C-alpha cells in the first residue's frame, strides 16, 4: 500500500510540475509575443501537448538570437536596438532634397526610425544584370583591394562562378589584404565540397553562420543569413540578391539559366554595409574588426543618390523591411512595380497592396512562371486572387527563372537587396536591403523592369479558375503554411 501511495504521490508531483511549467510558459508567451496569432498558436501548443509543448517552446519559441545580438552590440559600444524608436543621427531627406514631396519626407522619417540608420547622400549605384557582369565586376574590385575585403553570402559554391571569386580572394590575401569571408552554414553545403574548407586551405579567414551543433544553438539553426555583401577597402561595395554559383552564368548554348540583378555601390552607404558585416562577424566569430582599418571615412560623391541601408533579421525588435515596404505603398500615388522570385506576403502587406490599388495606384507584380520551388508558385497563385480582385496586376515572366528582387514607387523611390516577399525573409532570415530616394535611378530601374513586364503574361481571374484542380488544392494547402515557409 505504501508503494502504491508513493507512486500516486509521484504522479501528483509530476502533474503539478507540468501544470506549473505550462502556466509559467504561458505567462512568458503573453509577455514576449507581439502578434496575437503567434501567441495563440504557442499557447495552444503548450496546453494541448503538455511537456512536449513546453519543450518545443523552450527550444524554438524564445528569441535567444535577439539576446545574443544585444550582447554583441554592447561589445561594440553600440546602443541596444530595443526601446522607443528615435531619429538616427545625421541628415534627413529635406536637407538633401528640399523639394521632395511631403509624403517622402514622412516616409524618410519612418524609415530612419525603423531601420536605425541615417540617410546618406552622395552615393553612386551601378546595376549589373546577370551573373557574368556581376562576378567580373566583383572579381575586378577584389583584384584592386589594398587593405580589406569582406564577403558575406548565403550560397557560395566552388564552381566556375565561385572559382573566379575564390582566386581573386586568394591573390588579395597573398598581397597582404585582410580578407574575411562569412558564409551561411546551410549555403556552405550546396555542392559537393564546402567552400569554407577550400578557403581555409588557402589561409583565408572564413567563418560559417549558425552551424548546426548538438547544443543549445540547434534551437535556432532554422535562422539563416541571406545577406549578400562584398566590401572592398570600406569604400566600394556590392549588394543585392545574387548568390555565388554557376546557375547565374549562361549555359552551354549561351542561354541564361537564372536571371538576376546585383548592384555596385560607392559612397557613405558602403560604411553602413561594413557596419552590418562587422555585427555579423562579431556574432559568428566572437572577434571584433579593427574600426580604424575597416571603417575609413568615406567622402560623399557630388550629385549622388540618397540611400539608406536596412539590415534586418530575427534579432530586431521590428520587422524593418516589411514596415518600410508598407510605408512606401502608403506613399504611392501613381505606380508600384515589384519583382520577386517568392511571393507569399502576410496579411499586413497584402492589405497595403490592396489599399494602394483601391486608391487608384497601378500595382504591377512580376513573378516567375516556373519557379525553382514549384510549391511556392502554387501558394503564390492561391493568394493572388484577392489581389487581382482589388485591382492589382500580376504578371508571370517566362523562363529562365527570375531571381531578381526590386521595388519601384512612382519613379521616386527604389528598394533592392536580399529580401523576398515571404515570411522567411521578413521574419526569420538575416537580410540586407537598400532604399534609394532618387528619380534618375528609380526611372532607370523602372525602364529596366518594363522590359520584363513586356515579355510576361498577365494573370486574370479566369486563368486562376482554369488551373488544374490538384494545383489549386495543393496551392491552398501551401498557402496555409506560408507563414512558416
């Protein structure tokens, strides 16, 4: 009888312990989650699956990456990103462009507070269409490096595209240039040979971002760096959405395999690129860059573009890129042009697009006809109906797969970088984008995009109805999972 009583007492203590854990976890969820849907989902998991739910939340629901990022910024002597949003130090749009419309002055104020970076003037931006042009320009810049070369990317393969960059980095290292490479742990595994091993054999300082280990770090292995930055001597940079792999080069018959765009930059915006790399480098290597060497003073170029960097990631208290896009859509008066390979926007962005269209703004959205991830295309088409009904125009571009990421508003404002229009980019990935306030640059990119629209096919409501039943069903199922893709 005593043994039986003890067993019952053990069960009662276990049950009470589980109940206390569930209550404490629920309190933590209520205090830390900003989104109602996220909070409800986690509370449901915790109470429906008991100990398992508590364990899952402890592993995946707590933003440890944000806590670690705060420590990294403190080591660099920088203020934490938490707390009330405030204007960054530096100039505003009305000082650079006194005749800018009031709506863009207001947007500049919001973007500065959200991004936490000042608006820089005196920048030049050179677009490169296709991998061959971009890689040749990047290799040429590395070959001219005198002091430092920093590269961070998602995918970096040691193929015919990657070897050109690798060779340039090795030559720079042999000349005495301080070369540092940060490659995502998942992207590093694309291809048969990890590029990190090859770079280390050549003596290059290389670190992988968020590698999988059987430790507490496994809890955020799903959080990847999607940034693509190359910075030479702190004065010349490259940014955009292009990985380093042969898929961006022409095929054997001279045909493009993947269409993409990258950008070369000079001016003070490059300093912001270096600061983002310095944060990532300290986060991943626990080593700080020498600011005197890596962050030289950059002189603005007369008559250049006004631009601001938007570094974004799960360590940030705000969804920076999404909020800035929503503000730009609210500022639109005539036309919005969007090109993205993956289009699964959450409700706030969908609402902003529909509102702009209902105000009479022309909304043109260009998506690939054939994606490298077919399920994404199905889900995108499942969500397109409500946009088309509101007056947005959706176009499908013919092959090759278009990996470009660009947004133009009224030929006044442009956004380019690494972010896609999906929850993974806007919530989970570490991304880097650049917004530009310049009519000449915006008009140049709008004209470039117009050629893509001319070759694309518009999507009507009838087209959506004619899709295969299996595609429509799978698309709706994938659409339900879109916040997690």
